[in-house]
C-alpha cells in the first residue's frame, strides 16, 4: 500500500531526500515535467487539455523528528526536536539514528529511582538522551555525529477494520492523496508540490508559491484530531471517521471563502461526508502560499490524525478514501462548473 | 536451547507474554527448555517451573546424610496493564499490574489480550489543549485511554474488564553487545538460569540444584514464597535485575553495563556466602560489581531469607537500564557472566561446606 511505503521512509525536516526519491519514481510516468527546486521541493507539472488556469496541490514530505546535538562521556546521545513534539510521548520510545539507521532508545530514569517530586513532573527533553549502546564519547561521535537526523522507529499497523497507525501520517497522507490525483489529466494545468521543511516553519512552501504562481492552491494535510477522553465535545478540533476536514481559518492562513464554499457544495452534491475544523490552532503551507506574489486563493483539506506528531498517529481509512473522493469531485467540478470557477478566479471583478 | 546463543535465548523469552498472575504460557515454554538440561521438571499450582539437576559428583555434597539442595531462582513474570472499563466510544481505561510509570505510556503501542490479541495506542489529551498547569504535571494513569480503532459494541465482543494489556516492543540489538526489549527484567535472569544449566553440564557439582522460574514477583513475591517453602533448600541464589548506569542517577544505586553481575551485600543476604561468590569471581577471573543493599533488596531474596527456618541467600543482579519500560537494556556479557559465576559458586559450595 502506498501509504505504508510512504510512512516507513524517514524524512525529518531538512532530510527529505529519501521521501523525494520515492515520490519522484512513483509519479515519473504520470507527470509531464518533474523538477526539484533549490530548497528541495519536488514539483510536478501536468499540462491541462484546455489550460484555462493553474491549480496547485501541495503536501509536505517532511516529518517531525530530532537532531543530534551532543554526546556524553559515557556514549549517550543528546538531541533536540526538529518540529513540534510533545515531550510527554518520548520516554521509553524507539528511534532510528542517522543515515546508517542505527537503532536506539530514548532513555529515562526508572520510576524506582525517581524522587516524589520527580514522579509528579514531566521529563524535559533537555534531560533525555538516546542510547545506541556506545560506551564512550568518541565511539558515539563517530557513529552518530553532530547534526545527524533521528526519526521515530514505528511500524505501519492496521487497527480495527478501518484505522491505521503509523508515524509521519502528517503529511505522507497528503503526499499519497496528491499522487493518486496526479494519475488523471484535467482541463486546467495541474501543479503538484511536495514540499520540504513544513514542520519547522513552512520553509519549502514559501518558495513554491512564488515559482508556480497558481490561481488556486489546495493544501492536503494530516490535521489534529482531539476526539479523545478528557476532552469536551466542543473542544474537538476534528473527529475520526467523520470524513475529510475543511479548514476555515488557522494560525497561518485564512482560507478563501469562495473556495471553501465551492468545496463544501461539491461535497454535498456528491454526497461525501465532510467536517469543518473547529479550532483555529495549528497551521500549514497554505499560509505561505496564500501570501506569495500578489496573493493566492487557498484552501486546506485534511485527514484527521489522532496523536499527531507522535510515533503512533492514528487515522481512519474511510477519511482517507473520503478525501480522495472529495478531491476528485472538486477537480471535476472545477472543470464543469465554469461559473463558480470564474468567480473563484476573478474574485471581486466577476459579475456572475 | 543447548546450542542457542545467549541473545537468541533472551529474544525467545522476552517475546513471551507473562504478566504477573498469567504466566501459564511461558511456564509451558520454560518446562520444555528446562527438560533439555534437568532430570525432573514440574510446574506447581502457581505455575512456578522447577527443574532438578541431580548432583554430578559425590564429594562433600551431603548435609545430615542427604544431598545438599541449592535453589537457583529468577522470576519470569512481568509488569503490565489491565482493562478497567470500556467507554461508549470504545476507549479502554486502564490500571497497572506491578510498577508501571505512567510517564512512558502516552503514544505507546500496546497489545490487548482479549479473546484474541488486538493492537492499540495509548492516547492522551493533545498538548495544545492542555492548560499550562497541566502541561508540567506528569500524566496520571487514570487520564490515559487505549484507542483500538474499534467501536464499543464490537470491542466488547472481544475485550472484557480484567483483560491484560502489554506494551508492544521490538527486540533490538544496540551496539557493543547490548540488547533492548520489554521484560529484560527479568527474562535476563531466566536466561541466566539456562546459562547456569549449560555451565553445570560441564562441571562437577556435589549438590542437587533446583532451578525455579518463579511467578508473581512483581506483585507480592508469591512464587518465591511458596516455591522456596516447597523445595526447602539449604542455600538460595536469587537472580534478578538491578539498575544500570544512567544519567541523573547516583553511582551508588546503579551498576555499569558489561562490567559483570552485581553481588549483593547486606543484612538480608548471607555475608559469608556473598564473600565466597566474590572469591569465586576473583579466582575464575569473572568480572563483578558490589551492590550494597541496606535492607529490602527489592527482589525475591526478601522472601527466601525467611522461608521455613530460614535460608542463607545470595543475590546476583544483572544491570538493566530503563527498568519497567519496553526498552529495558542489558549487556549480554552480564547474563553470561552471571551464569558462569553462579555455576562455579555452586560447584565450589559443595567442596567447601564450611561456608554454610
């Protein structure tokens, strides 16, 4: 399965090469042109049959992880997170260190040796370390030097009849969906960007918007899902199994009203379950693309992921398939529903 | 097993599930293994596995006209989690069996042992919804829930209250002879039992040796209490895990990995015999460390010392890092050296009865 292959590759922000190579190989036969830009974004182009306008679909290749920042006398590795990671999920988890793929574990003081006040507090990342079995500093330095990347070690697993668990669902799920959509040819020119370094501040997308200068951009993401015990229903950002998520606004972008309405109406027309993201926290590449050049109309469509940014994210296959269906419908309607498309393209200058 | 390398034995044993009180499957596996070395093997009603290796030499091994009996014990059970309730959305609330640190649980993969095994993830409140005061406090087990992706109705057909949950893991080889897995505490000890059996097939010993892979140590030391009573040994050797050296821990409480077993010294343990173990280590060039235990050792030695009229007990501990997590880490040489040291001590014991 495509998603399984994608999530098993390690590609912490700044180290997306293996993900890029994989995607490139997979889409080589369906894209008209493929290029890798100066910061490492993979950009595919598929010429439209009528070439009326330019649509950009974007997903990021990178995942959260860690980077080696030091070594202790006794051969342990000090590290810092790359991207936003909840320190609470780290103690006692497995990781893969460096290009050589060395296995390691995140160590912590056992409960038996913790004082009462230590038991009541969370362990801070700066007091954690990774054990790859080295006994001395020079050995650890040689095997896992400063700046080597570290990724979660976590398998792709089926949960129940509908769910899957993996690391890096954010945003390999978006990559997978766009790879599916690239198989078709459309009337409009389709650009697909697989971006780098989203997790450390939307770095790749900032130059993608400029290079492509699209008329409309849709970002496909894995987004937070908080329908879990201890959270009140009104605090749910999204819910698992309730379909693809449409974002109205988040910390980085204000989705275009017309595009959002268009997507929602299309979902209703095609009887596809959708939900709106009910929090305005978080953000993604749409923020940078929206404000590139003279501005771009953007929207974000996401697949809900519980325990996002942890080694064990969980998503629903139904939501994933729903998202593909929704996007197929949206692309088809962009071709057919010319009135609406014109309104989106022309904004205030349109008389429709 | 006879021809299996130590890491392979450890892998075989750590991959078995035996949460305290539910050791039956591992007990059966261990019975098979023990039978390769022991004349008699039995499982008692608490699922302690006992293997008897009869004395191979006739010298000096007698007490009151009968063969001397040495008990060598390592517990086979492991800590775990248990299903407390299932809510209307299918989330499973949990409690612990033995000492589990809730801090290692968020985002942990688990296996729920219902009528069939089901994978799950331990979830918690997402970080962006935590209030600042909550964010600094460690998570409580009652605030965690297992997510299986299965709805309540379907889940209840397979999972019931009281079902066990174990931490999923991968047996991982690290650098320099170190291995990481769940239940290294105390499958390392059980592996050492097998190493002792291997060693003893090659050396003469005047005592009958009773190997016990015991149960329910992590909860109430029950296996140790009843099996030491049943066997009534003259000497007991307890093998368990001690804390490996780690940052932010005191050097007095932790022991280096790869530097040999830690020989316990303290009031609960027999001073003369502990000294004999140290002498054997020196004579045989086996590396060892000293583990000073001012009172309760936190091991089954606490039970064996006062069984029946009392049993002189020695404690050999294998250094293990990150105890009670799914990445407990051990050095394979420490397991082997524990086996060598205990075997040579047993052989020495019956040649120098005055130490008892």
